[in-house]
C-alpha cells in the first residue's frame, strides 16, 4: 500500500508541475474545473439518494455555481472565501460532536460550501501565481505526510476516533512540525518574516485537518471508505483534496490580510 501511495504521489506531482508551469493558463484552469466537477460527482455519492439522475442534478448545480463564480471573479472571490472561512469554523465545532444525523438537505448544502469556495480559491491562487498555488498545496501535503509517518511511528492518542480512527494527536504534531520546517525554509528563501509566515502556515495546516475530518464525516455517514478510485492507494478526488478544500480559502484570504504577496 505504501509503495502504491508513493508511486501515485510521484506521478501526481509530475502531472501537477506540468499543469501549473507548462500548459497554457486556460488549459490549467480547465483541468482544475474538471477535477472539482469530478469531486462533485463523488460528493453526490454522499447524498443518500438512489439513481445517477439525482447525482447528475447535484453535479449540474455545482457546475452552474462554479461557472457563475468564474465569470464574476475576482469581484466575488472575497465574499465567497469569507463565507467559506465561516463555514469551516462551524465544521470544526461540528466535528467535536460527531456522530450526528446529517439530513439530505445538509449534505447538499455542505457539498456546495466545500466545493465552490475551493474552486474559487484554487483559480484565484493560480491567477496570483502558479508558485503561490503550489506553496499552498505544499503546506497541505507537508501536514498530511508528516501526520502519516509520525502517526505510524508514534501514534497512540486518537484524534477523532468516531470520525477517523487512524488519526492521532501524535500525527497532528508531526504534521505541524513538518509544516513549521517548510515555513522556516520558505521564509529564508523568500525573505518573508518568519514571525508572520510561521503562524499563517500552521493555521492553514490546522484547517486542512478540519477539512479532512469533515469529508470523513460524510464518508462515514454514507458508509464508504474512499470517495472514489481515481488515485490508486489514495482513493478519489475528494480523498486527495478534502484538506485542500478547507486550507485553500484561508490561504487565499490570508495572502491579502497579511500582505504576503
């Protein structure tokens, strides 16, 4: 399993490099759009409604909202990202009380709140600069990789056993340590103030964990382990971007708030 995960990760990183730095901007944005639409299809499996027609309606709704958001960028981006920031705070509180019933209307609503702001954040960050988007993703991946290996080696105390039994507090601290090292290296390389960059990166990493747990709540409620099978060893699109969905909006907002760009 680990070997498969590593091979998939290497291939995905190479593909990401091509998308961000080689293909034309319109093509990169189209690929981002297609991936989020694929994530919408996977989320439709959490809705608890039978038949692909109902799932198609959900995907169409998400696609329509994404199209409207795209056409209104950048004027509407700040509002959408602020709404997302508020939602992810609610999600953090919600995770403390899980398991709870999740009605169908809530599953639809949360799908919108997860997918559309993530799309706006990814497009906005890409337009700010491909290297900026890459750094946002690196924070999430550093937190995830650090948590995985620290959890495997030292994990004892469960983080949220009712949501994701495999996650531990030791893994969280391991992930945050790797993010701190990434922040320190980036501050030295770019000349940014570490006193500003470090807490910002750690906050983004913490919120990425909330995103991971939130999507896991819906997977658990739907009775599925992975959202899909697109990435061998990792699962589906949502399994790869659940953390990004929460982290990217905060990262995009923070760039402006802290003057990091």
